[in-house]
C-alpha cells in the first residue's frame, strides 16, 4: 500500500505562502512559493468570495434575462 504524502503551508500571509510536500517519514520532497498580486481582481474576489459571487451572479442572471 502506498504511503501518504503531507502537504503543508508555511510562511503564510494573505498574499504569499509556501507549500511544502513531505513523505510519510517527514522527508522533504518539494516546495512551491505562491505570490498573489493584491491589485488583481481575482485577489480581491478571493478575499470576499461571497460578495464577489453575489455581484457577478446578479450581472450574469440579469444578462440572461435580458437576452431571452
């Protein structure tokens, strides 16, 4: 049976963090740095996903109703 891997988050902040992958014994396999651009619209959506979906779902629903 394959041994499980562990994926951990390190050095977390709202716009940057590092993923670290280790094996079942804790031996390092790989890491990946993540850096988000706070000026990007997707970053703002991530911070307030329910609000973002409310605004964009309302626009989408309105456009579909007008097109019918």
